[in-house]
C-alpha cells in the first residue's frame, strides 16, 4: 500500500508541476520534493522524466476520452451531443484539476512517444467526428474541424482558468450561459 501511495504521490505531484511549469521547466528533484520522496524513488517507478510524462499523458488523455465517450448519446440530436460533451468536459476538469491544462500544454510535446500521440489523436478524432457529423447535417458551422475544436477547447480552458483564479464563481446559471455561448460559437446560424 505504501508503494502505491508513493507512486500516486509522484504522479500527482508531477501532474501539478508539469501543468504549471511545463515539461522542460520541471526537474525530477522538483517532483521528488513536491511528492515528499527522494529523487531515486522516482526512478524506481519511472525510467526517466520522459517515461513519467508519457505515463501521465496517456493516463489523462484516455481518462478524458472515456469521460466524453461514456454515455455519449449517439442517437440524439447534435445539440444534445454537444450538451453531453460540455458536461463531460466539466466533469473531467472537476475530477482532475490539473489534467486539462497538462494535456493542453503537452499535446505537441517533442517528448511524446508514439502511444501518447496515438491516444491524443483518438481524442481529437472523437471531436472531429462530432463536428464533421454536425456539418454534414448542416447544424455545425462549415469551418475546419480543427478550428471548431480550438474554439470549443480553447474557450473552455480559458474559462476554467478564470474559475481557478477565483475570477468567476460557478453556479448553474453561469454554466448554462457558457454552454449556450459555446454552442452559439460552433452552430450553423
């Protein structure tokens, strides 16, 4: 049990540091200090910093993808599907405070291995499929799917930054307004 706790502490500490500082500005001794373990302990669990960051990246990208895919209403309207995506993004962010920032900051990292890149592509493909289906049904704006993903994901992350900074107090009315605004930004007018 103690071994599992050390590994978990290392992963949680690394996630927070990578999300805040980035991969290149985070050192193994920083992670060790934050996790309250010796630097050598980290190497018992992870061969090097690249293995650690890829382990985290794959874990959280797959968790994010699963959160969005679980219960996805494939047989419902594009608007209801969008609602599901929005609620899933909130759920994932609430359950994994630093993860969405970590993913955003590291998704094009030079250190990502093939599996990390494949996992991230699968996440993007889910969004691409959603937007392409919506465009085919003339419900979503006829913009490149990459642009639509950037509009949704980028705006969502910036709003979450405001919440984290204490500049926005989240309540149901605010969430409804944000969801409607994001929907308006991608739907066909």
